[in-house]
C-alpha cells in the first residue's frame, strides 16, 4: 500500500471539545491549514461537502473533507485527526474522532479506502476513540509501509 496515510504526531489533537459539527470541522480544517496541507479556502469547502454529503462513517468517526472543486486548494495529501472524548452531535450520530482529509487528484480515493479498512475494524476504531497520546493515533493510522 502506498504511504497515503503517513501521519505524524503534529497532525493529531486529543481531548478537544466542540459545540457542534461545524466547530469540529473548523478545528479539522484549521489543523490542515496549520500543517500547510491546504489553502485557508479549503475549510469552507469542507463545510460545503458536509452540507451535501454527511461524512459520518460509523464507529464514532467522521471524515470531513473538501469538495471535488476544492482539490485545487490542496498543497499536499494529509490527515488531521481531532479527538472529542465527550462526543459531538453529527446530524444525529455522535462523533468522537474527526479525521480531516486533504488530497488532490485521485489520491483521495486511496486515502478513503485505506481509512475505511481501519475504521471497519471495531477494535481499531475503539482504540482510536480511546487514544491518550498522539503516538497511539499514529500507530493506528500512520500505516507507512517503510516504517
């Protein structure tokens, strides 16, 4: 598998709170901007995507990402993981981990596919929700085949 999910501890925020889904998406987007992965305009596109296609994927996880048109705002493929231990209402579901995705071209398909493989394993998803250190998240999601 290519290293689409290469993830570093600086892209992980644990123990956060958000009043609602919009604030949670803002936190994911701001982290992607901080990491230099996207232009600031990408955050608005994440909200646009969420309004048309909710990004809750089950197991207490959502994967907010931009619209197809917003890929021009992506500088590099990256993940931003934000954990909400108390949960955030995500349109009727509760999200404990939001994984912001920035990917250009067709890379997003590989990223989504790789994440789906991890998140459909309830034990791995539970470990992600309960992570207490960024290294725990990196171990779960940062599946770099060279590491």
